[in-house]
């Protein structure tokens, strides 16, 4: 019985903010369904060439009060990048808090607008340690 | 700046129960790290041939009281299967509640031992409607 992973789905409060966040990471909308009857939208986003593993965003047009402000239960989404410093700089320049800076040139954590934890990992060997990252403190948790 | 999806991580309370659940679905352990110092284990599980999209289970040996009993914020993991009836029967025979039975021959939802929602989708066209599924009621939510 063959099994194939399809996607991870996240419920979001503010679709525009969330799509902007994933856009900053490098994901683009690859598929979308707006359901007038159910008053919800499903948006699938993935990086170019990575369409097999999208994240699905579920947005209820009339809000979703059941969403916790933080969810430790759900761990994180993880993405690999070719230049973790460039990506973190790009995120920071656009107002994203780097909760766990890539001090080691290898790993960082940020949060989506809904506080979903997103792990970033350097492709291949860790980059040489470099400022401002090497001496940057953690902010909050992730 | 290329980006590659790596995994979705879930924190679990009971590693044995959770691995048994994902085993029932058809996932196997593909990579594992037991950290004596940090007293945690990371277990990556994937279906055969689907190793690019694993789920990562994080298990803290001394428990994790921060886990909510339910997490609406996190949506679900989704898997495609070649025979949704056979898979649901297999799960049910092993004590898994089918929260949303595949009445339509296409879609079902179950929960992991930590109440993580897991969506199952039939590969290709929906199967012809069939009992006991067609008249099976929902149980709880997902």
C-alpha cells in the first residue's frame, strides 16, 4: 500500500500577512481554491522546483477564533537554503524577527505571523561564523 | 536563492504510541538521533520511496508539559494512498478512530496519539461508495 506525503496544512488568521511571510522565504502560490459557499480559501505555496512539498494555508474568511496564539504541540516547518545569512538578512530587512539567529552559520528559527515556527538550515557545510550573526542573542522562543 | 522543504516536526508525548500510529499508516523510521545530553530523541519517518518528505518526531525523555491536548492552529499532515478503504480498515482494526470516514471514497481524517490531525486522500478518482463507510458517522472533529 503505497503512501505519498502531500502537504502540511496551517490555519492562518491573516492571509495577506502570512503569504507575505512565505513570499519572503521564497515560496510562491502554486494552487488556490476560493470557496464562496464555505467562505474559506486554500492556498498552496512552494518554492520553485519544490512543488511536491507545498505548505497549505487555510484561511476562513470570517476568522477563526479557535486558533491559539502559540502552539508548542506543532513543531515547525523546516526549509533548507543555500545561504542562511542572506536569507536571514532578507527576512530581517523586511521586519521578521530572527528568534534564533544563525550564530553557527547553520541553523536559524523564525516565526510566521501566526507564530508558526519555521526552521532554516544551511545547505551542506555550515557557513564560516560571521557578524552580526555570531554575537546575536536569541529573541523569545520558537 | 533556492529553498527546499525538509520536514514537518511534531512534538510527541509518547514516542512508542506515535511511532506505532505512523507505522500503521505505512511510515518507517529512516533516521534517528538520540541525544543523551539534551535527553531527547529525533526520529524521522517516511513511507518507502517518499524519504524526501519525512515527518520528524521530537520526543523529550522527561516529558513536555507544554503540549496542548489539541491544536487547531496546526492544520494537518496529508498523505495520499492507493486504497483509502483498505488503509482506513487497517487503521480501524488496530484501534484508530476514523474521525471522518471516507464516505465519498476520497477523503478521511484520523488523529495521532497526540491529537495531530492526519488527512488521507485517495490517489486518482474517488473509489465507488461502499459500506460500511458510506453510512458511517463522523466522530469528534479533526
